[in-house]
C-alpha cells in the first residue's frame, strides 16, 4: 500500500525556514542531498503548498520544473490552470491525500510547508516522518511542528548520519 | 576546562513537558536512563529552574534530594535558605555560569527548564547540547527552544540509539 511520507529538513531547534521563508542555511549542508536519490525512487507524487512551489520556481529552478518525474500537487486558493504534471488544488490537502490513497501508486511525498504538515498531522495522515536534522540552531523562523491536539506515538525505523546531518526515520505506531 | 552541558529529553516536535509541565510521557521510555550514568560521572554541578526543582521534590522524590552527589543551583526569586548542597540563586543564570567557569571542577549540567536554556543560549554559554529525542509527537506543551536572535552552528559529536530514543550530542563550533 502506498504511504504518505513527510521528508523534510529542520534545524535542531525545529525550524524549516528563516523568518522570510529563506532556506539558504540548508544549502550549507550538501550531504543532506545524499539520501534523496534513494528516497525519491519510491515516490511518484509530491504535495506542497504555494510558498514552497513559488520558492522553487522563482529561486531554485525558474526554467524547468524540478520534479518532472512526479505528479506535483500544489495546494493553493489561487486560480491557476493545471497541467498534466502540475496540478493546482484548492481544497483541503487531507481530502487530496485520502483520495490519492484510494488509487494505486508509489508513495506520496509531503514536501511542506508547515501549514500543510499540520493539517495532515491533525488527521494523523502521515505514515512516515523522514526528518533530517541540520546541525544548526537557527534561533527563529518557521517551525515545522505547530501545535496539534493529540499525541502521535512513533516507532524509530532507522537513523543515518550524513556528515553531521542526522536523518531520523519514524513510522507512526 | 569544565563545560556547560544541556542534557535533556524532548519529543520529536520539540517539547520537554506537556502544557501542565507534566513529564509522564517521558517515563514510558525507560531506555533513556541508560546513558545517564555515563553522563553524570563527568558532572559535579547541576543548574535548574524553580519549576524543575519543585517537580522533583513534590512528585519524583519528596524525601531525599536525588542529586545528592552534585552541587545543585536552583534559579529562583523566592527567598529560601540554601544548604551546602542546594543553593537557591536569585540572579541571572548566565552570571552563575560565568562565575562557575572561573572555578575548577567537573562539567556543569543545565537541567532545564526552557527559560534558563533560552537565557544561556542567548549568551551562547552552552558548550554541549545532549538531546535525547523521545519517539513521540506530543502535539503541544512547553518547547525546549524558544526564539533567540542569532544562529548557533553545531558540530555533531555522536549519536546513540537507545531502543528508539535517539541521543544527539552536539558541541558548538
């Protein structure tokens, strides 16, 4: 059965971006990239929010869509025409995930941001938490984990140390 | 030279206690205790806030002081008479740490809570971050890391997996 996987990097103090949404501090840690290729082999769908999408197409790769081998869902209330590859989705991401889970396919990658992660966690829809911890205390910024009203017990599947970036892979119990 | 060590457990989402200050969810993970004996051998001083102290003497061990082999500093504005072993200190914990660092001794354990950790981090006084991550998303509570105005780059010294509780040991660069 396909799984819903949060694959994301955060600082030791739990931030995924600085106060302006910037992620340049992540790029100081290129070793983080190492695990990506083995992860992405088992993924055929990526879900992200508008800010994450906008950052990719304006800063990271303005000319080509970097996830061209995946079906990409961008959660947004903006009225933008979808393509076959990039689908702009203006409903609750939980509904999207529940729908995708009724279809066959590889795993589904939750790419961020924090708001989408929080919505999915509230409905306990994330099966695997794949968190890379960057060896930095960022001090402030956008937190990965905002408050939810219930506890989620996890089982640690694996850890990996990529040159100081520690990857923690948990599945929900 | 003696070092200032934050040795503490937090949930995957960064909480050290629930909203009422409760830490019962920690006790479900007894393996966490395993690393304590090797850690404590290099410690002769512990610093904690009033809430942490109060919780220990009311809930954990009402009859005997559990850190009897350490000099314990309790940061509080309450006017309580100190003993040789338990010293109630009503100034800024940064001043205490700076004073202790001028004296010979073993390492200094920062035991919590979050407010004391934050004050010391603001002055970059913590040398080693020894964080045990409990395999639970607590959902809400008291965060270990509150906002500070600067970034602290860390070097990952060691990790250890104690039956699902992963210990991350960093030193500041």
